[in-house]
């Protein structure tokens, strides 16, 4: 699977680090899940806008 490097500001990194710790997951898994969910939401939003036209 491809790997990517993402730069986060200090506040965002701290947030995702706390979420990962609370969930018992790696920060990489939490970031991956968050980005995957965002991609799905953006895709659904784009499809909805396309249907409105």
C-alpha cells in the first residue's frame, strides 16, 4: 500500500494523538480513518450537488 507523509500543525497533531490514545489505535490509523471518512463525505456532497443541476 502506498505511504504518504502529512505535515500537521501542533494543535491538530495533539488532537489526533489524544484520539489515538483514547481509542487504543496508532495515530497513523486514526489519520487514515479520518481522511477516508472525509473523502467519502466530500464525494457524497459532490454527487448531491451534481444531481441538483
